[in-house]
């Protein structure tokens, strides 16, 4: 399973609809400082359901909505990841899987929506689908700045936990802990 395409609407510096293709194998993104390279990674983490806005480099989630030129600020931001699922790594019978997250700002607060292949789902549903393909927002599919140093400085026990997570064992540990506490 790999990312085929990202689509941004009003997310951070992407003021209009922007599609970014990803290739089989390796894709690099280059550009001047401040041109939005890291915002692309933030968009991926946003769709994967990361809820802490700090990791997405914003004070609050609504700061993720495009706030650039023009007098009228849009009231929503939306990001879609299209995965190639030809290998059926995600146990769902479709060659392409799209996951979308949208936040909408209203006078009474903001609302977060998730869609799996166009169908409205909950954040837990998204996490469950992704966990089956061993993708977790806090996991090691995304290596952030400082992660390598942090892993080097860990104790062997802490490093073992990472291996459990990557191997998909940690998911069962947490499910077992939840079952035992019920
Ligand atoms: P560097 O090479 O310095 O790491 P970068 O390409 O990673 O740069 P980003 O950090 O992705 O750049 O983009 C930063 C830009 O995104 C800034 O110019 C900032 O103003 C803009 N930006 C962030 N949030 C918003 C927003 N809500 N609306 C409009 N622009 C935004
Ligand atoms: Mg950057």
C-alpha cells in the first residue's frame, strides 16, 4: 500500500484545490523556505487523525484553515489521501482507498469529519482501518525531525516497544489491556 495522491483544499498555505501526485517507490519534495513542504507532511498527519494541533505546527486546529490573501477566510479545510490498495494490504476490497478529513469552523466552535471512500466515518473507524495496514499517526510511518536522535537515546526496553508497534503486536497488547479492564 502506498500513497498515490494528496488533495488539499484550503489547508494551511494551500489556498485553492491542490493535488500532489506520489510515485511508486520514491518521491522527494523540494522548494524554497516557507513554500509549504512541511505543510504537506502536516496534511498527511492531519488525515491520519492526529489530534494535537501542536504537532501540526498550529496553535489550534482552526489555524489549519487557509488564512492568506483575500478578505474572506474560508470556513473549512480538507485533506484527502488516496492510497493504492492493489495489494489489499488494507483488508477492504478496493484498488484505491481515499481517506478525507475536513474541519469546519462555525460561530459555536469547530467540527471534524472523516470520510472513508466517501462515506462518513468516525475517527476510531479511520484508526481501525489504518491499524490493519499498520499505519498509525503516532507511529513510525512518519519519521519527524528529532526522531532518530530520540530513538538512539532510548533504553532497550523503549526501543523494543517500537518494534512491537511496527510488527503490529502493540495493537493486540492494547486491545487485551482494554478487554481485561472491562
Ligand atoms: P522550510 O524549508 O523553511 O522548512 P517549508 O517549505 O517546509 O519551509 P512550510 O513550513 O511548509 O514551509 O510553510 C510555511 C508557510 O505556510 C508560511 O509561509 C506560513 O505563512 C504558511 N501557512 C501556515 N499556515 C497557514 C494558513 N493557515 N494560511 C496561509 N498560510 C499558512
Ligand atoms: Mg519545513
